[in-house]
């Protein structure tokens, strides 16, 4: 009885639900990547050494204040409310023109995730040994070079598990975007429920799909983490005692 | 009289209310190998870090070729007075070769080929050529320090500042690093070496500076410092150290 009606719903609405899965994944993926980018940029800005010039120092404090305010506000309010505020706020300001839905969804998830990842990156930077900064500085590298070439690559590896976690959270949390009408998984499951009057069955399907998505993504990211750890061994080229032994330079740039 | 490469002029450094360096003055001429000795907390490392601008000085001047380092472009100056650290500070995310290339590429803007060849040249000099593709965490302390020295040399600096280069090493690895530094001393490179290795300081240096309590107590040739020190504090320190 249950499986029969699930099959019926799937036959009828399966296509649109799968389209919703596509949008859910698109928004979650781009939103997380953009959020990571926001987090890294904030991390680089926040660690700029304080200038000796009073005016520049004031600008620095101001920027740091804005970043902190951004983080606190977006972490301290529900994404559902942020979605309504941003989407209808724009419509209000523009006199009724609304933004296209999918880009709006991506924008909302990006800045929301950015707030969380800004804090994750901050922790990641703090965990890097001071010697790495000093080593780069002692050779004459500036803050931007130090961060992009030395610190951020190390931070990336350390924060990857937390960022993966944000991605999984985003797959689930894009469901709140249905309040502004973004056609993601929840939206289609909900309309299938409304049209067929089979609410339980429709959401049982949605539940299974969400779980399959998050579970397989979690496993996949775990694998990526392991690959990033790199090999435990390395190849010795040439010899310290035999100058005739061949030296190979591995081109990895 | 040649102009000194580095002139430290009445340098003062405070951390909060603690006076770490009180009125330090000395000169470094081209080709000088100067060892700085003294007990822990005497301000040796802080002084070196002030010269590399890792610490902000409180008062006084540090002159590089007669110009205050405050007015110089920080990255350019640092690439000419590079530092080798006690804890090596190799970039963990890069291979040995990349560690020696990155500074040349980013700071000196050398092209890829030139930077690579320079790095390979100096890695060979320190006997680390076979390990160019290894990551720092795969190396022993002595190997890391030799790479760090090659990294510094690859910048073609005018002076290298060694901050206790062997203090974090196991005893059997101290020798391999000291012999690298010794061979550099023979090649005419200008070096400032903060060290606890007294035999080494006596053998390689042109001058030895003894510091205590944030001041330079004695600045003389190794023969005088180790043979017949003029100041009682130097004598006391050396007696204590050498009797161990």
C-alpha cells in the first residue's frame, strides 16, 4: 500500500523532484565554494599587520569591525529569515522588481556560509605555526605572498573537514529557500505532496534522497581528504656519495 | 675605511616594561663572521630579530649601508639580510626544492629556470640534492636546517643571520650543520651567528660578541675572548660554560 503510492508519486513527480535535486546541489555547491572564497579573503584581510600610519590603522579597524559584524549577524539569524529579507528587501528597494530565483538562492547561501567559514578560516590561521609566517617574512615575502603561497595552502588542508561539513549542511539547508520560491528538492517534494494529498509518501521520498546525497558526499569528501594528505614516502634522486648518479627534478609547478 | 654593511647604533628594545636590549652598538663589515654568545635571556636572539625586522625596535638605529632600515623597502632589505632560524621554519606545504625557489620567485622575481638552478646549486652545496622532492616533515632536523641554509643562500643575501642554528638539533646532527656553516665562513660570506657552540665560535669567527643582560659586555677577536677576556663577566660566563 505504502510502497505502491510512493511508486505512483515517483512515477508522476519523479522528474520534477530530480530537477529539484539538481538545483539543490547546484546552490549548495556554488554557495559553499563562494562561502569558502569569502572566508579566505576575510582571513587574509583580518591578519594584515597593523599599520604604523594612524589613518590606515583606523581604516583597518573599520574593515575588521565590518567583518566581525557580518559574521555575527549572519551567524546569529536564521537563513530562512535572511532569504526573505534579502529577496523582498531588493524587491522593496527596486520598487517591485524581484531577482531571479536560483542566483538569489546562490547569493544567500554564499554569504551565509561565508560567515561561518570566515570563523573556520580564522581558527585555521591561528593553528598555523608562527614560524611559517616568520620564515616567509625573513626572506622578504609580503603579507599577501605569505598568505597565498605558504599559509592558506596549509590552512586549506586543515579546514577541509569543516568546509565539507558546511557543504553537507548546505545541501540540507537549501530547503529553507523554498520560502522565496526557489525550485529545489523541498519545493518539488512539497508541491507533489500538495497535488497528490500524499504528504507522508512525498516527504519520505525527499528524506531518502537528502540522505543519499549527504551520505555519498560525506564519503567522497573523506576520500579527497585522504588523497590530500599525500604520500608518506618520497623518492631520493641521485646520491650523496656518488656524484655521477642522476638527479631528476620533479616539475610540480 | 669601508662602510659597514650593518651598523647597530644605540639599539634599545623593550617588551612592555622589560628592557631586553639596552643600548647596543656594533658594526658588521663585509666578510665578517661574528659569533654572538651569552646566556639565555641575554638578548642575543632579540637583537638578531630586530635586525631582520621581525621585532620592532624601541629606540636607536639600525643602518644598512649607511641608511636607516626604517626607510628601506622592507621586503628588499629582508631579502639581503636573511635569517636562519632555530626551528628551521621551512614551508611545510612545499618540497625542499620549492622551499628554495619560492623566495627567489616571489621577492626577487627571478625566472623559473634561474631560480631552480640557483636552488639546486645551493642544495648541492649543503648536501641535500638527493632530497629535493621530499617534504620538510620527512626530513631530520639536521637535514631541515641544511635546507633552510640553502634557502637563505639562494636569495644571494649580503648577510645571513643565524639564530641558534643548532640548538634544536640532536647532538649527532649538530656537526653536519656546523660544517656547512664553517664552509660558508671560508667562502667570504658575511654572517652573524647566535650560538651556544663555543668551540665552533672560537674556530670560525673573526669576532666574538659576548652579551649579558641586554648589553654587549665584550666585542673582540676569538683569541682575546676565549684566551684572555678583559671583562670579569665574560671570564665568569666562559668558565661556567666550558667547565660543563
